[in-house]
């Protein structure tokens, strides 16, 4: 999946802070909306998207056009599906929409299908 250490660090940091704040919210120590809690992940996704654009530009200028395009396409598809999952989950948890969990996790199912196809293509 070509996860770089910077991407891993961003996601682990966001997950650590999110877990801590979620525990405080569920224990009713702090009063935050789910959108505020998930904003950590949204910021991390924005930073990952920015990082992917930088990697794409660097690979493009080095003449690796196909590798740059495939990596950028895969990264943005991943980020888009995970972003959609987080947005639907926030809507469900805040009760803005009456969604079932199968509707909420549909972007994840699509991502897993694409991941299975991609795993079969790796040489």
C-alpha cells in the first residue's frame, strides 16, 4: 500500500488524540460534538492529501509519469473513500440522518473491493 512514515505518523497521532477525546466524551467529562472530534481526522486527511500532491509533483518532475499517476490515483481514491466513511459516521452519530450501518460503511466496502483487486495485481 506504500504507506510512508510521515503518513503513518500523522494517522497514529490523530488516532491517539481522537481516542483520548472520545473516552472523555463518552464519560461525559467534556461536551463536544462528533463533528468536532472527527475534525482531527479531517485535518489529518487534508495533510495526507497535501503530502500526496507533493509526492506526485516530485515523481512527475523526475520523469516517473506512470508511477506518479498510479500512486496519486490510489492515494486520492483511498482518502476520498475514508473521508466519505468518516462523514457518514459523523452524520449517524450526531443523528442528523437516519442511516443504517450498512449505508455508513459502504465506502469502506468499496475500498476493500478495490484493495483486493490491487493486491492481485502486485508482482
